[in-house]
């Protein structure tokens, strides 16, 4: 997945490690990602990790948390 610069404005998207920076990526995509990026995250990361990040994240907006909780349950 090639990450958009506007999604990761505070770092160089080319230097992001999808495994090491999973929480960071999931949070950004959940809050600011487009449909393509959301689909990628849902397919790439396992449900257990997605549930953990969504449940414990201190940066996700409340509406984002509700939406992703529903998406992960499917």
C-alpha cells in the first residue's frame, strides 16, 4: 500500500513500517482514511489487532470508534 502524504502529514510515508507502526496506521486510516485505505486496513490487519487498537486508542474520535467497532464485527 502506498500511503498518501496528506494522511501521514507528520512523517515520511515511505518510511512507515506496516507491522511496526500498525497502531499508528490503523488510527490514521480510521480517522482520516478514504474507502480504499479503510478496505486495505480491514484486509491487511487481523481482527484481533484492529479490535485492540480501536478499543484502546486514546486518539480516535468517538464517532470513528463506533463506526470501526461495527465494521470489525462483520
